[in-house]
C-alpha cells in the first residue's frame, strides 16, 4: 500500500507540474522589473534544488561570490529559469553522479549576433513578424520580394550578423528585390521608419535619414550592417553559464530545444520547460543559447543586458 501511495503522490506532483507549465506558457506574466543581485538569485535557485542534487550524488560548483553589477530583472522569473536549468542538468546526469557548474560573469559584447528585430510593420501598419516560420526559435520578418516581375516571400533572419534567411523565391546578384517594412523595434533601438531597396543589396530600414539596417539577399553573400546598432557600441551583459557532465544532446536536436512540446525526456517531459525559459529570457531582452557534445555534457549560456 505504501508503494502504491508513493506512486500516487509522485504522479500527482507530475500532473501539477504539467498544468503549471501549460499555464506559464499560455499566460506568461509581465516581468516586474527591479534591480537585483544575480548571485543572490542563483543562490536562491540552488537552495530549491539542493536536496535533489544531493540524492543524485551531483557535485555543484557555483562561482557566486564575486561581486557583480546589479541587473534589472524580475527576480522570481529569472530564479525560475535557473531552477529549470538546474533540474534539467540533474536529469541529464541521471543517478550515477556527476557535476554541475554555474558561472556568472560580467562581459561586454558587440551587437553583431545579438541585436534582434522584435517587431516590424508594413506601411499599412500590418505586422510583418512571422510566428509560423522561425529561425532558431525566433519569429522571422516576412517580406514580399519583387524580382523581374515575379513575386515571392523571403523570411529574414531577425538577428544581426546571421544570414539564415529562408527564401520562397530564387535570389541572385542580378535580381532586384523590393522590401516593404515601415518600422521595427530592436533590443537597442526604437522608432525606426522608412524603406528603400537597391539591387540585390537591400536597405531595410532608415532612421531620421540615416541607414539603420543594410544587408544582402544573395544566398552566397552574408554581408550585413546595422549602422544605428553599431553606433551604439558594445553593451554590457551579465552572462550565466550552467554546465553539466550529462549525456549531451545530439546536434540534430539542438535547434528544436526551445520549441513548445518538444522534449528529449520521452513520457517524463512536457516539452514546455525550455519554451517557458526562452520566453522569460526574451521578455528580459536577453538571449539563451546551448552548446552540447554527446557523452561530455551540455552548457546553457544566458545573457541579460545591464540597464543603464
């Protein structure tokens, strides 16, 4: 009877977590931002999972005693991010013991590869953000391309420095494409307007007469320049790396990790934990990336911008 009751308790807790994740994903709360100590948030998260790590004989190496600048975040939501990642790391390690490392630090990064378009509208104020076609989990900018009288759709990569555009038509150096985008909202820039295009290179956005975003649609070229973003210079971030010595993630699965309902845990996972994490980090104008190698482990890297 005791064993049966144990199963009931365990499954009840599992059902509770499924419902909680569904609610978190379907109705995300608006972050209540305030200045906070990232080390204190990490420490609170560790306290929640400490017993679970001890039972699994997992060594925790947390470098949380070096003073760092305060970051403007919702402490409860960011703590949830760290708890989920620590639990995932423990699950990846299993019951045979291993090690989890947590390393927060202050770094300065170029906007190249980090700045992201989050909203964009056409001259008639219709949204151009495409939630159906995503690149690395991010909504793309869906634009109509006109070339030699033929029309097609190009989904532009929203991240500066990336050139992972998806083409609904052929593109070459000789073709002329016209893009229709009125304004966009970036992590670092607001109130951008006007549009021009020229040859296979496009000027996507202008801001008060200055070019803000340029790029090339030639599939063999990856040239880009976001002048308005570049002029803002490097930005300071709090970086938090959470690494484990678990089984690792196959390369073909890495791009799917943050998609809703995708899970590598089989019947034991809902596929919502990382989707919720991604949304929280994105709502904080941050980024989350993952590096993994089969048989050696996984590292999640979170960047949270300092607000000045």
